C-alpha cells in the first residue's frame, strides 16, 4: 500500500510552489554565490515564462501602432490590445471594458483622477479624506490639486498596529467631503484596509472613493463591483507584468464626466483650431501611442494568475507571512513594524542597533533581496517615529525555505553587529 500524503489531504488545493517556480527563470539566479531569495515583490514582482513568451510573440509577429491603419499588423495589434483589456476587465470583474483604462502605473492612474476629477469637481474649502497609510502617489497628486483649488486634506490616523479605526474615519466626514482616497493594502506595513466598509459609508454620503490597489491586486481576489469602488488603480509590474503599464478602473458614469488629463492623438473624435471633441471612454484617457506590448503582456499576466487562482495565491502568501511573522517574533532584537490583524504579504521590521540600509546590504551578501527605506510612505514612518524599515515582501512563488534563509541572514547581521 502506498503512503498517504497527509499534507495534500489536509489542503488538496495547496499551491504547487515547486512547479510554479519553474515558470520564473529569474528565480534560478545566484547572487553573491548564493541562491537568489527574492523578497522585494512589493516593489516589483517577476515575470513568468508565459508572459515573456507573449512579449516575444508580440514583438516578433504582431507589432505595429494601433487604432490607426487598415494593414494586417495594425489590426492584429489593435485586436490583441483590446483583447487584453477584456482579460483585465474579467480579472477585476469590471462591468464594462470601457471602464478599464490603460495607464503607465498606479501613480499615473491616481494622477488621472486627481486632475480629471479633482480639478473639475473640487472647489475652495472642499475636503479630501486620505489615510496615514497612503503611498506618496496617493498623497502628492491630491496636495497639488488641493493647493490649486483651495481644498483641504483630512487624514485618518492609524493605531500602534498600523490599522485605521473606522470611527476615526467616519468622524472626518463633513458636508464638504468630496472624495476619499484609500490604499487597499499598505505597502509599508501590509495592513489590509476595510475598504468595502469605508466605501459603503462614503457612498451613504454621496462621496466617491478612489482605491489604490497597487499592493492588493497581486495578493487578493479583487472584485471592483463587489467593493463598489468608484476608481481603482494598480500597476502591471507588481502583478507579474512589465513596467510602463497600469490600470485605472473607473465607473463609466464618472469617467464620462471627467476631464481628460492628457491631450493628443487617439483621445479625440475631431480637432479644429477652434474646438476639439473628445473620444469616448476609455480612449478619451489614452492619449498618444500607448504601451501596446506591456498592455498585451499584462493581459497574459492576469491570465496566468487566474490559471493559478487568486484564492490559492492568497492562501499560500498568508502561510508565508504567518510563518515569517512567527519566526521573526521569536528573534530577540528584531521588532515587527505593523501588526494589523489583517495583513497581506509584507513584513516590515527593525533590527535593534543596525541601520536598515546595513541590514539590506548584508542580506544581499546572502543572496536575500529585501527593501530598506521609507517605502514612499513617509507619513507611516513618522507615525512610528522611524526614518526607515527593512521590508520583506512575498509573492506566491516564495517558499518557507526562503523565509528560513531570511531569518538565517538576519541572524548573521546580528552577529556582525553584535
Ligand atoms: C500602495 C502603492 N501605491 C502606489 C504605488 C506606486 O506604483 P507605481 O510606482 O507603479 O506607479 C506603489 C508602489 O510601490 C504602492 O505600493
């Protein structure tokens, strides 16, 4: 009789990480003579072979400029570019493909809303609610617009665990509140914000909500219709796709009423020197030659993730984070920053007596890639009275053995500085 694999029985849907890793050629690299342990996924994740293959196929057999010609390659590229939009629409469960706008990334998407919505609808004395957990890209565009319009930014505080309190949030609403901007998952701490509840409360007051999903879409099964968010921005390069591509989801009725942020080719129906008539959405917001190859590659990336299953990805990453948290909690002299009840894929920590930059440098000598710094979230650092943290961030292709390698490398750092 063959032995029963009890682990598989307990969790028949578990991710086959060993197999998944064979899709990522870069994970076979050695760095400083050690196997690469890539734990900087929150900054940018790696691309699997099907996405790399899709890029080669496009560049070798499908490339031409889109929407502008009747020849074979242009029609092929246009069809693939629009098919990728539909793939992404399904991936986030948007109602219509015209609600999916290609951008160059999360930052670009948020700027599109700040300029296209904010500059049109915000006035003197109006208020925007943001949280302390925001990345600079969901702060600075709003400051720029607020400055121009005489609007104010009100900030939801966070507690010592790195969580927003819903009562604090509710208490910030006034009759002047015109927009809420909130990150779904904090890139600095990993906190998952209760965005569904936040959106429902804002909607009771007729206030639209923009969600920064840069750190959520790679880790959670995001359904924009279920969340009922008005805008949702994310980046392709954190989602196993290339750099230079991102998505802004927006409800059609809002997008139709917004000003285009950039003017140029493709976003118009007609132009005279007296007057321009804008194209319909989403093209109104896609001026100029777009990132055609990156868009098509992002379509392949979401298909790849979908074939694995976001629920499986989430479950595996939760196991990794739980294991890493337990290991690090047992290490004297190492403190976890951000201990929210609901977290995704991020472990921020400080090693007593060692500057985060030195931790990062020594970990690199062991082949372990983490990020150190303020993570473009300085208000979070200020809240915890830190200049920087060390941040290990996980993807579904990481393993428990890699968590062990991280822990061993931190021990080495402590020895060097001990
Ligand atoms: C939460 C969050 N928002 C926005 C961004 C900006 O993304 P991008 O640089 O791809 O525009 C990041 C990038 O790290 C992020 O983590």
